């Protein structure tokens, strides 16, 4: 292939990426208009309020943009197309739901094909679910971990095709607040409905299989790919925790939709960091800091509210009334405990989850104390070789000292750093 042909293909790829991004943004704008016009009508069951669909679409736009960038940069193979399909399907689903609500409930005579839009929205929902295993299976290279995993890949494609061909038979009650027209009782309709139900179940079952593929890939991966997988796991854990918090606490008003919109945007942002950066940030540091401040914040919150309640009880018992002094004293106590608690929690996290780094830091601290009082250069060189061998575990350690006229080797130690040459 000539340079001119390569440049032409790159230009076309960028044009496709820009066209897909603009299409998704245009659909989002149209959805916003329809949702606002239909704000007084009953909303789809999955929306907590009329603005929920708009906020959910923000995460889909981020995923669509990620896929477009990967396509334009020709990175990660078909992985970019998976995100494009997932993002466009989510945005199109929101648009079709808003269109069906407007066409069926507000202005049946203005917009046609309301029922078609409602059934198409259910098919888009299935597309979103069926592409989730592909997001797991193909990360970060765009291909399965090994050739044997291609069976799972083709299985997901079969599930996707079967679901799209038959999902129109399952109804629209879960997507639009109207009752579906009854389909004729026919053997073929029953078979199609059965195939659609099986396809949905298989799509959900393929998601944990995708998780297993990530674990298998991590076992086979090199250092750089493991960093990418750690970034993915970091974003996935935050995504699951944010969505799982709905079972324990629901944010008031629009904040619940904002919370879920942010959750859906986190994963593509983290994947963009993992794939698009040539030199990955140290994800271990990010994880350590997240663990530290999450545990610290939770512990300080418990201590603060516990001390406020305890002091208020004391004030009520002694003075017969509550006092703002309890809040002041609790705040001062939390401020005093912040630094000691942070250090203790950091030490506990390092000992529990980052034992090698913790041991290396302890060795270096001990060497600093030894070097402060040591005057014999040979003994200090041997001690330094011992520290490097314990902290970094290299195959061989060599120490060179620069004299006024030449270089003299003081030590070349392998696994016996206490006997310098």
C-alpha cells in the first residue's frame, strides 16, 4: 500500500469518526427537545423524572466519543466500533423513548410511527446489553485473550443477531408508559418471543464470562497491559459501587440522575486513559490514594457524628438542653485526628495490600539510620548493596566509587551483598 493510499484511508477513518460523533450529538439534541416538550407526560419506567434520559445520555456521549477517537487513531482494533455501537444504541434508545412518549401520549396526530419507535427502543436496549460482554472481552487490544476465546466472541454475535431479529415481540411496557398492542396468537410469534427471552438471558450470562476473560488476560499479560487492566478494574469498581448505592441511598431530585450519569461516564473515561496514553499513570498510586481517603473519610464521619451524639447526650444530662459546643468540639477533634489517622491508615493499607513497597520503604529507612553513623566506606558500600538487593531484588548489584584519578569498583555483589569484592 502506498503512502498516498494510507493517507487517504486515515482521512476517511477520521471523517467516519467525526460523522458518528456528530450523529450522536444531533440525536442527543433532538432527544433534549422532545424530552422537554414531553415533561408533563408520563415518563418511561426507567426514568426517575423527565431529565433522567438527558443525564443518562451524557455517559453514552462519552462512550461514543471514545469509540470515535479509537477509530480515528486506528487503535485497539474493533474495540472502538464496540463503543460506537453501544453509545449510539443508548442515545438512540433515549431518543426513541422520548419520540414514542410524544407521539403516543401528547400529540398522536403530529408525529407518525409512534409504536414503531417504541418497539425500536426495546431493540436498542437489547443492543446495549449485548455489547457489554464485548466491552469486557475485547479490552484493551480489540481481540480476545486467546484464540479459544473467539468462540465466546462469535457466540455474543449470534446472541446479538437473534435478539435483534426477535426482540420486537416482547412488548414495550418497560420502555414506554403505554400498553403494547396484542400480537396475534401464532406459533411463530411464540417461538420468536422465546428466542428473544433466551437471547436476553444469554446476554446477561455472557457478562460474567467477559469478566473471566479479563482475569485470564491479566494472567497472560505483560507489565503495560496489566496496568491497562488495573485502570479498567478501577473504573469498573467505581461504576458498580455508584450504581449499587441506589439500593442503600437515593439522592434527592435531579442529583440521583446526575449520579447515575456520572457513573456511566466513568468507565469510558478510565478506558480512554488506559488505551490512549503511551505512558500510563501509576494506577497503584491512584488506587492507594482512593483507598486511603475513602477509609479515612468514612472513619472521620463516624467519629464526628458519634462524638456529636455523645456530647449532646452529656450536655442534655448536665444542662438539660443541647449545645452548639458539641459540634465545635467534635470538629476540633476531627481536625486533630486527621493527620495521625491518615498515617496509620496509610501504613495499614501498605502492609495489607502493598507489602513489597512497604518492606522496601522500611529497608530504606533503616539504611538511612545506619548511613548516618557509618564511617567505613567499604562497610557502607556493602550495606548499600544489601539494601538494594532486599528492596529491588535485582540479579546483581555493582557499586562504583569515583576517585580523583580513576574509577575503582568497590563492590559487585549478586545475592550475597555482605561480601564485597
